[in-house]
C-alpha cells in the first residue's frame, strides 16, 4: 500500500467531508514536496483519528488548519482546530485508554482514538505532541521519519 502523501491526505479529507459542520473548513498548507508513503494504512488511521477529533471537538464556522513540512528525513504534520480545547489537568491523561476530558462528556466518543494513535506512531517510529488551551483550540503535531520505499528490479524495468 504505497501512495503519494499528497494524494493520501486529499483522499482522507474527502472521506471526512461528511463529518464537517456548517461552514467548518479544512485549510491546508502542505509543503513537503513529493513524498511516497509505504505504510499508508497506518498513516491513514492516525490522520483519520486526529482529523475526526478536530472536527468533532470544534463548532460551526471554524477552521481546521493542516500544515505539513519536510525537515530532512522527517515529516512534520500539525492539525490545529478552534474548538473546545483541553484543560491542562486533562491533557496529562489523553493517551490513556477510555479517557475522556471533562468538557467532552456531552460529545460522543469512546476515548480510544488517541490511545490507538500513539500505538500506531510507535510502530512507525513517530512522535506526537499536543498543545491546547481551554475554549481556544488544540494543536496536535506528529513527527514521523520518512523512509523511501525500497526499489525493486520491477520498478527499474519500467525505465
Ligand atoms: P474515539 O475513540 O471515538 O476517538 P474520543 O474522541 O473520545 O473517542 P480520543 O480521540 O482518544 O477519544 O480523545 C480523548 C479525549 O481527548 C476526548 O474524549 C476529548 O475529551 C479530548 N480531545 C481529543 N482531541 C481533542 C480536540 N481536538 N479538541 C478537544 N478535545 C479533544
Ligand atoms: Mg477521537
């Protein structure tokens, strides 16, 4: 499952269109050039979880900014929302299984998404950081090593 990263992201955004609230929009700034991704299923799961959270925990008319850059062999992707935010106290527990923040109890969720995201990131050598301000919004940043797909003889024969 080897895909062009730009294409993967636009596919995911298309898949999630139906979850967006009125006048809620994605704003992308993707500056990583040509990157081909070999573990697309894992990266897709990570991004779907993080983007679903950004959508779910913010309201109508808000912007969800997706920024992507490449720093040498690292892909740095951040997802910023203008939603309900997470208190400093709750931020300590976000990656625990079934944890839900106090201000999210009236919004549907199982509290598994971020736990799973962290597990997936471990598998591909990535890291996640989160920065959030209650009632202001949340920024989640993931850093993942880019490993170029292994070229096979078959690939060469095409040239
Ligand atoms: P699901 O398993 O369906 O993803 P969930 O969204 O409740 O359920 P997580 O994605 O693990 O679970 O998130 C854990 C908790 O962290 C959420 O319940 C919510 O309180 C808080 N949270 C996560 N992302 C955000 C965000 N972008 N803005 C505000 N709160 C968030
Ligand atoms: Mg979630």
